[in-house]
């Protein structure tokens, strides 16, 4: 039985992509660990990195090469000052020298030593091979970034069943039906069942502090996005919209930091039409930060990082002004569990399943979490998740220029609105009348992913990616 923690589904990292940025970054770190554990690190004479498939086709737009360099340099994506990234990369390029794990200087030519191979490795579309030359001989190690920052080795044979942490939860869940049975047998809500599982592997104090850190990162990300203007990097010259939208919405609100900002918005009277604008503003803000190599929370991926924080922010500032940390914790516990069900039964990688695997899953996670906070039963929570995914089935991933900007940023706003709508529909639904259970839509999403043409799976070889020229933008 797979046991995936909430903190595996909600990771803090640097944008713009969990599979193309955070994954390769973590793979580089793991490769260094391999070299050290085999006592080879000190003898490495030269390094080369080969990127394959989707990592190659859209790697430039997703800063995959930057992520590899930062990982090889020993930087941690959770804590690196994001404003230092450009300086680190520029130093490597200008000096043709890499400070390997921040310990050893090694000659490294970025243009020659990071190779973008258009071919796909058979195991997974996001493959990469690190090669260390030691005593004139090449030592190779291949990793696969399977979405959401998860990284695996090919030895693990079933790519749908791979996971990073093996454990023994008291209430292991593979499918929605199993989750509902635990809720019924224990007379607990979904968040309570998930919390019991988390408590089996870490103390409650750690759970609370990590959830607080995740929420603080989400809040700061929304705050930064709402207060940063200009164009996004990458060549498309996409103008940031969250800043202008926020300026029109906020009026003369008094605040000096993200927490004061949250409470200031809570204190305003929001008109019905403005609700959609606020939710969209929050979502756009997160993904504009993500697109500019900012720090976000994968939820469950970087490309879909704006849906969950914007829906949670909606609950805090629109639905319930008395909400507190316990509500935030419940929301994130439920969201993480729903995301893990999709990861186990299908995929959360756009390179494997298109955008339905990212925006669709994030919308389902947010819908279910909002439903529990809104008084929904466990059955209605899963109904909300199902409704949200049902209306994302078949969504392709076709980023223009390989950048996580068009249509990705707007899709987060749409996914957030759908999540809220799905929650409201679920709250008015009698579970007895449900025709499509969550497990069925998970299975359908996976079948759709397998049937989807490769050019619509984060390769920039179909859809908007070829229908719109860079020069048109």
C-alpha cells in the first residue's frame, strides 16, 4: 500500500515547474548523495547532464537547465534566496566553473555539458542522465521526474505505483471508497483520518509547524504577486495582471505585510461580482510568481500552484471571517489526501497526462477541501472533488514557448472558480443520487491520459504552442 504524506503533495520549492524545475533540482541532489555514499564524489573530474523527452522539448522555458545547475551547486529550493539565482547561474556561465555541491570547483561549460535530447526514454517522458567522469571512465545515473517534484529511479518497476516515502499508516488509503469506509467506521471527518495518519510518522507539533510554514509560503506568494508589476521573463513579454487587478480591488486598505493584508481584505465588504475578481487575482498572483522563478508551494504541482491558495484565501476572506489555523490545517489535510488518491490511481504529471493532471487535480483538491470546511459530509467532499475533475477531463498541456505562462496562469484562475462551483454543487447533492464516484473519474482521467496524443503532453508540439507564434505575443 502506498503511503503518501500531505507534505509530499504540498512541497515548498522554486518555479516555474515541479516536474521540469523542482524534480531535476532534486534529482541533482540525489545524484550527489549517490556519489558521496559510494565514495566517488571527491574523484569526479567532469560532469555532463542529458535531458530527454519533455524535459528537453520544454526545458528551456521551464528553466530545467537552471534547476540542474542549482542542484549541482548544492542550493536547496526550499531555502535559497530567490534573488540570488540569477547571480549563481551567471557566475557558472561566465567562469565555465561549477562549485560542485558548494565544495569543489569543476570545469563546466553550460552549453556543452547540458545536452537537450529530443528523444524520449521508454520508462517516462521526463528522463535525465547524470554522467560523472572518474579516472577516465563514465559513471551514469538516470532519474525520472514524475510530477509534483517526485523523483524516481528506473529500478522501481511500476511507474504508476512509484512513490518516495514508504510507511505504514494506520488507515492506508488507495481509493476514495477506502477513505469513506474509514470515516464511517471511525466516525471521523476526512481531515481527522488524514491527521491520524500523519501523526503516525511525525509529532503533532511538527505537523502544525509545517502546515503553518506551507500556508505562510502560500500567503507570501499571493502577497508578492499582488504587489509586483511589469512583464514576466522568458521572451513572451506577458504583463503581470495581478498587480493591476489588485490595485483596483483593494482601494485604500491599510497594511504593511502579508498577515495585515489578509485581515484588511477580511474587513472589506466584497460585492458579488468582486468575489470572482478576488479569487482570480489570488490565483494569478501565485502563478506569476511561479513563472518568474519565485518560491511557491507545489499543490500538487508548480504549474497548478495557484488554485489551492486562492480557494483557501476565498474561504478566509469571503466565507468565514472567524476562520483560524485549525481551518487552514483541515483544508490542507483534505487537499493533500485527495491529491494523493489521484497520484496513486492516475498521474499528477502534465508530461504524462496533460493539464487535466495538474489544474484538474488541483481543482479537485481545492473543491473537496472547501467542501469539508463548508460543512460537507465526507461523501460530499469526494463528490466535490469528482465534479471538479469531471469538468477538466481531456485538458491538454500546450504551453506557448514552453513557458508556464500562456495558458497556464489563467488556467489557475479558472480551476479555482470551478473548485468553488463544484463545492457548492456538492453541498446540494444527495450522495444517493451520485452516478459517477470519485474513483471512477480517477480511472477515467488515467485512461484519458494514456489515450492523449503525446504532442498535447507538455511538449509544445501541439495546440496553442504551435497555433500561436512567439512573434504574435
